[in-house]
């Protein structure tokens, strides 16, 4: 009889971190048990390189168990019973479709772990490795009153508890070791040396503030994630978006699955002085339909440098939109959107002085430094 079953998720315990590193496994990352060997009390897992290894079961801690067949059947039966109840309540008039949609959309979504965080004015990216001095860690499953889940803590070599032992300062100001038994675990974040989003090339080894274009890029990424996460929890409903680039508006229509009746709607209308972006607009419209705070997107930074994919107009010809289809330094190719005629090899040293950016829904900020 082994401690684990096939399908369980396990991590190496802290006493066997060196074993994980030796065989190219990552610390604090769950691995699925592929096979168990009761006679030897060992389990088999597979690393990122596709290599399988068998280890003594005592090297692991259980993270997540695989549901049994009966548990899966029970979960399905409960879901079917819940659906039948909803249908019955709709038929006898005790609930309206709007009531059902409100209940579904009010269910809390699964919290996510940010890939990039800011701490003491610097940016850190989430990494899958053991913690080092200078990293920032974010605990989860804290059972200590002075250690807060989700809060970043700086890692340093301790002095009070044990010299050179990796430690952090708790909320009370007391020094604690990183690998204490008062938490379930932690996420590791390393400093982004250039202070930039990892998807944007770092052009300087000094820490500099993000440019407006780089901030805009991050907002667009967050907007896409915001919409995707909320769509993922709509178990009994879905959202349809109506995008009108000419009027610079986006409408989010919330509907029950299989029905065409709109139960909630949200509208985002781009300010005439702002740059229209479809992804940011969708996040605003959906958030308003759900009654959520969307100030992050309403107050998004506007781009200040023309890049590939921007739709622009020359200030002297505000009714003639052009799309930037090629940019090589100060040389540009454009397509005039009213007749799709292409204009190649035009040089503009300071193009922003002569143009206004209208739409950056398809902008390629990730290739800009």
C-alpha cells in the first residue's frame, strides 16, 4: 500500500530539494503520479524534459488527490440535480432568467497568481525555482497571524535566527525563516533587472519607469486576461460582444446558454480624446455588465509613440485613416483604409508631431523597445 495513487499531484518536500534539482525537477511545482510500486513504496513522475524517474514516496508531499470514480459520479449527479432544479424553478415562475444569471455571475471566481508584481518601486516576475537571496516571495496557506497570504516579502540572509539562513521580515517586524512550518508554501519572484515587462526587450540595465507604450501593452494584456477569466466562470451563461469601431463603442450582452434573451448588458464608449482599443473596451463593457470595478481600464495610459499596427490620421487630414503596416526606424509603409491603397517608403523623423493615434487594437507593442 503506497501513500499516493496514480493521478495524485505531489511536490518534493523541502528535505529533498537537492534531489529534485539533481534530476531536473522544479521546487514547489506539482507533478502528477504516473505509476505506483507498492512493493518498493515508490512512485514514478516525469520532469519537463520528458524523463521519468521513480522515487521513494517519502520524498513527496501530497498537493491534490485525483477524484475517485464514485466522487466523479457524485459531482456529476449534483450538477445534474442543480440544473433540474433551475429548470423547475424557471417553469413554475419562482425564478426568472435574470435571477438565475445573477446567481451564476455572482459566484466567486478562482483567484489567480500574478506573473508580475511590483514591490518597493521595482518589478518582479514569477519563476519556478528555489528561492535565493534578493528574491521576493508571496506566501499561501499561512497559519501565522503575522504572515499575510498574497503579500510580498523580501528574502535576505538571516542574522537573528540562524546566520545566513534565508529569512524574511514578518508584519510584526520579526525575522522568520523562509521555510517555516507555519505556511503551506510560497511563490518565488525574481527582480526584472530592467524594470520592464519580460515580453518587452530590456534596453538598459538600469531600472527605468515604463514608457506609456509599455504601460499600454500591460493594460491590454490585463484586459484580455480579465475577459477570459470571467468568461471561464460563466457556467450557465455566455457573453456576446458587439464592436463598432466607427462609433468607437463596445457592448457586452450577457445571455443564458441556449437562449437569446439578454439578461444584462454593459456599454463602453471611447472618449474622443483617447485611443480606441477593442480589448480594453471589452473588459470595460463586460465589467460594467457584471457591476464590477473597471477603473483600471477606464484610466489606462494612452500610447505616445506610433508602432506597427496603429491606425493613425494626419492632423491636417483627420478623416483619412491609415494603418501602419511596416516600420523600420523612421521609415514607414501605410495602407489608406478607405481604398486599401498602399503607400511605401515614407520617412518621418518625428511622426507623432504630425499624426494622431486613433486605434491600437492590433498594435505590436511587444516588438518595441
